[in-house]
């Protein structure tokens, strides 16, 4: 009947319309009624590619390849100043949620961290792979795990390459050097160490990032300064002061921001050696 309707379309439109309407009615009358799924069949509302576990500590190998959701407040605290690709952040803002894939390398590193003996020497892990294989997102997943388990996070989100790294690494390989030394905001001679150069504005930006990621831990009384730090004749951070004082000193006094980073890292190493905070 469909063939006859098309053939007679050249002679008259009304007949075509009538015949087509009959075809549609007859076809619709033969379509079986579809029943809605019962409540028992719809017990799991999440699709198969989403994980019901949004805590990195509960992720296991059976969650590999699935996506989990990060709370907006956690995303703001961890990645406000960097740490996730810009294109991914734009997608998160578009869809009003942050979902990250659970990858095998992240699961492997988190398993190692769970079984690490912190009385031994520091263990280092290296993420490697081609551009676009998920290294940054794997690192973001591990950062979320560390944040959830009260690790002090020392994270450099922009230190390796320029933000438009794909363009630079393919067209200008020499620009693949550290971002701080290729595109400094400002530099000055180090006042305390001859022959060294300071990047004070970049140092302040990193201290703000460190403070934002670890704001829930800096108030801990166990995180206190182990020695006196003299910045000038009038400005001294005394032993026993909260570690946050060094961070605030570097943020408020740009001149000493790089020295404050050096002091902060030394203090964290001493606190780790003294087992005062693990």
C-alpha cells in the first residue's frame, strides 16, 4: 500500500493523504501496549556506568570504568585554583555536577597508600602516559582520596606546563619546561640566598592554593612550628605557633612568600619525622 500511495502522489494529493492516514492508523493499532516497569524492577535508579559509591576510600576494582560524583563543596576546596583540566571544568559547570571516571591507576595508587607503612622512607609514585590518557584526572581522584583521609596535600596544579600545553608541546617543544620559569608573573633576587631568584607572586598564588586545600587541617594543634623562623627584625614566627602562621605570613608579606614556602616544606618534613601528624 505504501508503494501505491507514492505512485499516485503525482496525480492527486488528497488520495495520498487518505491512504497514508489509513496506514498510520492500522500500524498504530498493531503496536502492542508497553507496560511500565514495576518498583521491583526499578530498584536501582542509577545507570550501570555510575557508581553508587561517591567515596574514593570505598572504590574497588569492580568500580573501574564507572563514574562517581564529587560534592560541589569538595570540588571548590580542592580544585578552585587548578588541578583539573579547564575543558573538564567547563563541562562540570555546564552539567551542574562533577563526575570523574574511576581508573585502574588511581585504584592501584590508593591501594598502595592504604597499605603504606609511614615509618619507612617516603614512597613515590609516577604517573606516565601520552597526552589525553587521563593522568590529570587520575591525580584528581587520588587528591580526593587524600583529602577524605586527612592527608596534608602539597599539590602544584600549574607547575609543569603552560595551560595550553598541547599547543606548546607540539609546536614549541622548548616551552615544555616548568611553567614557573618560562612564564613568571614577576621575579626578584632572593634576599637571603645569593645567586637565587624568587617568584613572589607565583609563590603567593601557591600558598593560597595550599591554604584552601588544607583549611580543615591547619587549625589542628598537632600542626605547630618546630623552630623559630625570623623573616625580619620585627617579624618572627616562634616555635609552637600554628603552622597556619607561616602560610598567612607568606600570603600577607609577598616579599617573604618564597621563604615561607621553604619553611613550610621543612616544617612538614619535620612533623612527619616526629610522627606528630600522619
